[in-house]
C-alpha cells in the first residue's frame, strides 16, 4: 500500500480548535505571519491551524495537537494600530508528522491531508439540531455571510455544534479527531437543550 502523500504548509499554532467549515477571525501583526499571509494569498494556499498542547501563541511552542485544519483566507483588511484583520474559513483536516521552525520563527509542518468523511445525512431524530444551528447563525450577524450552510450534511452540522457549544479546547480537539460525524453527533446531542417543535 503506497504511503499517504505528505505536504509542507505554514502552521499557525493557537489556543483554538478550528473545524472544517468554521470561521476564524485573526488579527496579524508579527512579520512572520504577515509574510505567511502574503504567500498564502498569492498562491491561493491554506495554512494550518493547530491547537497548542504546551506553549504560548506569541512565545515558545513546545507541543502541538496531532490533528489540525487547513485555513483559507476569505476576507482581509487593515485595522487600527497597523494590524491586519483576517477572516479565515476551515477547509481540510490534516495530521501533523513533523514540525520545524524557520529563522523568522514561522512554524512549518510536514502534514498528511485527511480524507473528508463520506456524505452522511442527518437521522430524523437529529433534525431539531438544525433549528438550533439556524438560530445560532442568525445571531452571528455579518460574520454569517462567510459560512456556507449545509444543514443536510451530518459532518457540517456536527462541526458547527462542536464549535458553538461551550466546550473546552481539549473536548473540541477530541471531536475534531473523530472521523465519523454520526459518532460526533451522538456525543454532542445530549449537551443541547432542544427548543420545542413549533408544529
């Protein structure tokens, strides 16, 4: 069996878990990340978002989670104080194999892109979860224009619930690493107080 293809991408370690399809607003000011953003925009490339297991966002990073998500820049603009504001959207999951650090402090990772789960429809008893998500997305205001809803897709619904529920990053990371969206939904559904069915 051939070895899975390995790619090298820039990494953006955070104390945040990004899910495929999810939004990640960032404010950039460090030269290493400004250069990274320029390269990603010119080449239409993703950068990798990984949860910091041990370390700081603006300091030394000693350990990273094994699975992260590629992020694509969907909007950007200058902000006060010389900051660059980004809106990023999660794309593909990946597994980190090796990490190295450039002289400017930018982290690079040898990664294996993970195949998306096969399409899986919501089960009838899961339909109330869609009403919850519809309500939450309405509360996002202008940010919601960057979301691409797919309410019939169990993977998309599970990812949105995992990021909107008040979960710790360790729990979110465990959910990100579960391939089966139905399993994620089974874990998340008991945490949600479902609204009454208007019918």
